[in-house]
C-alpha cells in the first residue's frame, strides 16, 4: 500500500494556504492541488507491506502527546524546471519541526520500515506541472503562522485525477 506519514494542517492554515494558491493560479498555469490534499510529509514510505504499516502505526503511537509543532512560512519554492515544476509553500525548518521529522524517521528505521531517505525539506505542495513564467508574484496573502497538532499515516491512491489520500491512523501531538 502506497503510504506516507504527515502533519495535518490546522483548518485556518489550510484555508489560508488555499487562498494563496488561488491567488497564484491567476498568474501561473499548472495542476493546483485541492485544499483537502494539503499536508506536510515527514516520511514517504512508498509501497509498504501490511507489517510495515503496523510498525508505522506503532511509531505514531509512540509520538502521541509529544507536543504540537510550529508552522512558519518560509516563502515559495519549486522542484524541477520552470516549464514543468512542482510549486510549493516552504516552511521554516525550526527546531521542533525538524526534531519531529527526525523522531518519525528514527522510529521507522529502528522498526525496519523502509522510507525515502531524501533530506527533509518542509513544504506543502501547491501545484504540479506548473509553468512558472518571469512574472513577479507580489502581494501574496501568505498564511499566518500556526501550530500543527495531528500526525497521520495516510495511504495514497494514484488516479487519473490525481492522488487521493485516506487516513489510516492518527495521533494528537498536544500534550495532555
């Protein structure tokens, strides 16, 4: 099962991110993501076995109540060429966010669960196959800083209309 572990975005933050994407879509062509797909991936497991999924659930359970993490905007960025890019909203790699990603990845490694080991670059994908022109994107309504309180293991199904994400298991990060 294709899966990943991600932070869910607070409702207001997600809404404000959608407003930003809507503003950008007036100047940039591409396949913009739907608001309900916004998330912050901490570890991509890829095609995981049932036993890997069970181990990943245990990793999440061990992090329950470990504390919410800050979401602070760090600007826009892209992966790929300007003519065919993945456009994203970057988040500042502050200590608590980076520590949570490290704890997730260390837990997966200790459990023997394979995951994509690319270095963690905190971002939220806004658009795929974006064609970025020379236009200067000024006056954009960036989301206000917020805190993420939910860590979720998602399964991902690829369809012709894009990926569909379904939660498998979630834990709250708020301390009790």
